[in-house]
C-alpha cells in the first residue's frame, strides 16, 4: 500500500499545479477579450482591402489595361523561388496551436520541394523558429518577439523584404501561414497566397458592378503603393488574428489542465482514504492479535 505521506505530497503538488493553471486561464481570458476586439475591428478592413485588390487584379487581367505589366498581378506558372512567412507563438502551453501551423508549413515545403522550387522560410514566433532550427531547416530570417506584441511598424519592416524582392523578380510568390481566431473555442488555420494577387475568383464573362476603374494611364507607382499596403496590412492582420487565437487556445488548454488536475486530486483522495483505512485495519488486527496472544 502506498505511503500516506507520499500520497499527501502528491495531492499538494497537483493542487498547486491546479492553482497555477486556473490563474493562467484567467489571464488568457482577460487578454483574449482585448485581442478579440482588436481582431474583429481589423478583420473588416482586411477583408475590404483584399476584395478591392482582387477586383483591381481581375480588371487588369480581363481588360488588359493599366498595370498589365505589374508583376504583382501576373500569374507565374513556373516559380523558381518563393517566400513562406509563418507566425507561431512565443510561448507554449496552448495545446496544438503551434503544431498546426508547423504542419502546414512542412506540407508547403514538401510540395515545393517536389516541384523543385526553392523556398525562403521566414519565421515570426519563438516556438516555430525553435522547431525548424532543431530540425535543421534553414531559415532565411526570423524575429522572436513580434507575434506576442503585434506592431505595425515592425511588421511592415519585416515583410518589406519580400515585397521588394518580389517586385525585383528575386522571388515568384509569397505565402503567409498562421493559425487565426474563429471564435472562443475554435482556431482556423490560414495558408494565404498573398503574391501574386489571386484573380481566379474574378469572372471576366460576368458583369461586375463596381465604382472601380483601372485606366491605362494609371501610374505604376500608384499600384505598387497599393500592393505594398495590401501585403503590409495582411501581415499585420495575421499577427493580430494569431495572438487572439493563441490566447483562445491557451485558455482552453489551461481549462482542460485545471479539470484534469481536479480529477486527479479526487482520485488521490480516494487512494489516500483507502490507504489510511488499510493502515487503521492493520493496527486493529495487530492489537487484537496481541491481546489474544496474552490470554
């Protein structure tokens, strides 16, 4: 039978862990409320911007007018090199949040390897960076403290390299991979092809109602500026969406850990009571046996 002191020590240890996980859940819940509000406000702007840029790309493709030579709006059939930017958390204890993003990146890497396309892997978030370094996967560049504290200026600086290299023809595509916020209990994996701008959903044969017009005299730098803002905000929104999803995942993970700790304490209490009862029974038997031997 287990030693009573050992069981009591286990109960104390599990109870302390339960207090920690409960506190972490409360902290994540508070952080989630702020991050969720910011993500919701930013989502509308991101969606509208993507719709506008997709429509411009579609009109350029269909009408063959201004911007037709802009590389950001041209589908590249045989890419030679692409950038993959991933966003993971700087901390763990958030369930499968990070591993889902890592699996998606590995899948992309495998697909491009099979096509003999070179990949420049760019990382945001300590957990993803540590994983790929440990597995000896080359990282083109990385930043460790941006995913936990999204900053527009730093985000723009980071993604600017990919934007300029795409325009200069050094790379032929840009993907952003991250785990985003869907609701309090669900995260949604995003594998977004940011460059070139996707025009597949724009039907040239369908009459489109819009106030947008792309003219042949539209200056190249105007479209370049628009594309830079589109890519920059997509990167920033990915950070905002990811941090909200991270707090959501951690809140769920800590809630599960707290419940598991509670179940373990109950199980240990039953074990302790059985051990104590067995010890009492043993003592009684020894007393009775001693009395009987004295007769």
